[in-house]
């Protein structure tokens, strides 16, 4: 325990850590401020749905029509007048048949069939959403896209990327301290010295957890002080107002989730999956730090692991390598890129329902034994 405390001090007393945290918090606060243009309108809608309910029905419309004049009443009335059922005649299978096609998986009949089958299964979700009148959810009315992007596309994605960078920096740095101070041969010459790697990893995990909680807690506290969403927590994220862009489609499509999610449930599920991916990256960074030896090699390796999968899809698509393209969709980088579409069909980047959660489970099942294997290798290999 004393050694763990000593290793924690090495990280906590590092001034660059606080500089990095300050930069992250500053960027996050600026991002929230820039994307908060509809906050007054969202607050207004939240107050109404807290009293009148979230579904656009006769009682809701009567409630809105009886409201006193305000700067937002005409806008909300017009938005609700244009809302309606979209899931009662929606055919999700048509997306697979008519739009998501050949250029990605044409050379693999198996993957092609998986794509079609996924959208056929999505029709079951459409039926569920239709039965719950999810499409009639007010959510944020015509400002739904702005709010959802501000929270899920920008804020939560930024926090996860910052968490990845922080984990890499601290975990790899703590393993390279002895090499930098030229005390590696002295410390690791004994059996107990080699066991110090466990203390280092425990210290890195503790400090990383504390810093990430600080980042998430401070940023989200500021976000919800800017965006007072009130009754929107119980809105359904698959509202008819929530349409998303897909680069492979010439039109906007509904935000089709595999099951019915309220904003509260979707927010919680996203946080849990982000926590799982951060844990995965902690394990990967630990393996890199333990096996690479020097901090420079470790940082380069971590950077390659994170950025490489972003560029590979262009190569695989041009070469018509369907299997390689699909396997790459399981990478942490691609999951992060598509974070704002988690728990939906995710277009060509998902062939299995709930693939993002399956991917996190696969990563954990692989990285945990790799982590303990890396420790064993470190204890046995020649470091000189």
C-alpha cells in the first residue's frame, strides 16, 4: 500500500496533469457555451411537458393552445402541428434493400445477408416504438437535434476522447519514470522490484479514475446548468422530431433504437458503455506501457492504436475488403466515431443488433487476460 501511495504521488505532483485537465475543462465549457443556443427554448418545452405530458395528443395540444403568449409559443405550436405518426407505416427493411448496398459488402454474400437481416430485425423495434407512440414524443420539438447533438455528439464524445488521452498519458508515463531517471536497473533487479509493476498499474488506475470522474462531473454539471431540460428526461429519443444524417443516405432517417429509450435511459446507457470502453482502453494502455519500455514508444503505439482505425475504412472500401471493413467497425476508434448513434442501426457500421455493447464485451474478455499476460512477460524478460 505504501508503494501504491508513492506511485500515486508521482502522478499527482506532476504539474502537466493539471495543465491537461485545465485545457480539457476549458474546451468543454467553451463547447457547451457555443452549442447552447437553444437552451431557453428547451427549458420552455421542458416546463410544458412536465405539466402536460410528453406525447403530442389532443390534451397536450389543448394545453399548449391555452398558454399565454410568449416568444416561443408560436414556434412550438407550429412544430406540434407538423408532427405525426411516422412508425405505423415505416419499413426498416427497405433501408437495407434499397439504400445500404454493394459498395461495402458486395463481395461477401454472407455480410450482405447479415445487413439485410439486421434491418428486418429492426422492424421489430419499429413495431415496439410505434406501440408506445415514441414518434409522438415532444422531446425538444424542432430543437431536438440541437439538444441531442450538444449532449451526445459533442459533450459526451469529447469527454470520452479526453479520457482516452488522459489514460494513455498517465499509464504510459508511470511505467517510463524509472527509465527516465536512470534507476530502472536498480529497481527492477530484484523480484520485488519487478512486482512494482502491479503497484504502478493500481496507482495509474486510481488517478485515472479520479481525474475522469472530475472531468465528467464538472463538465456535465455545467452542461445541465446551461441546459435546464426539466420534463425532457422522460421524452423518447426516437421522437418524430429526431432525424439524423447518414453519409450513405440522400435523406434524413429516424433515430431508430433497438428498444425504447427515454432521454434518461439513453443517457445512462451511454455513460455505462463509455465507462466500459474507458476501462478497455485502460487495459490496453497498461499493456502498452508495460511492454514498450520507453514512454516515447508507448505514446506512439497508443496513438497508432487510436488513430489507425479511422483511416482504414477508406482503404478497405476502395479495395472492396468487406470483412476487413466490418472487423474494423469493432475497434474502439470506430465506436467512438459513431458514439452519437449507439443503440441504433448505425448504418453500414453495424451488422448485428447491439453490436456496440457486444464489441465492448469482446474487448473486455480479450484485454483482461492480455493485461495479466503482459505482467508475467514483464517479470520474466531481460530489461537490460
